[in-house]
């Protein structure tokens, strides 16, 4: 019995890879979301990890595409823009006709720093940049939020320029 489970796990692990477009977990070159013709291809939700995609999908309140960063900026941990999927995000914005980016990073210091970095680097590209609303408590991961909270956070998202105040940017720069 144990050998059967081990063989099954090995098979699953050998078939799992990351989507070549968004970075989500997949068994194909493109994940089922990127391959779906039913998705809104003008809206891109930026998340930290694949579990965040599953959490948002489970809320049944979003029908656009995703971009998985594979981490968050954390200079204290030596994680910089080159260490996560930010350059591929910028490339997608410039080539795929994206009109809105929903930044859905966790409400932590690292999540906020990453959100600000994305906004600063894309604000002049003619794309609407929004941030999920504060329905998710600070310090909580998206994949632990309930469906109603996630649904409300997506519904109540706001323009990035209205979300962050200039004094907050200065405070983050001082850290």
C-alpha cells in the first residue's frame, strides 16, 4: 500500500510544472486558465503564489487572467525584483493588451512593498492599476481568507493612486 502511494506521488510530481505564461501550477505548457477562451484577457490579477490563484478562483468572483510572482520583494531576505517574476509581468503588460492589473499581494510589509514596486514601474504604461480592497486583514495570507471576504475584496478594489498615500511611500523608503 505504501509503495502504491509513493508511486502515485512520484507520478504527480513528475507531471506538475509551471504555466509558461502566468507561472501557475499546471500539467500542460499553459494552465487551464491561460488556455481558456472564456477568460477576460484584458485584466490581469497579480498574486504571490499558485495557492492565491486557487483561493481567488474558489471565490467565483473573478474571470480574468493571473500572473504568479513566485514570491514577494524582501530586501532583508535578499529577495529583489530579479528574484521573482516581475520582468515577465512587465513584458506581458506591454505585449498582451492588458488594460487593468489587480495587485492581489498579501497585506504584509513584503506584499505592500511588492505592490508599490509594481505600481511605480507600470504607472506610465497606460494600464489601470488597482489593489484588492482591505477586506483581508493585515498579516493574513490570501489562501486562508474565506470566499465572501475574497469576493468583497475584489469587488471593492480601488485605483492604486487612491490606495496608497504619499507619506506611506516615504515611510516604506526609509525602512
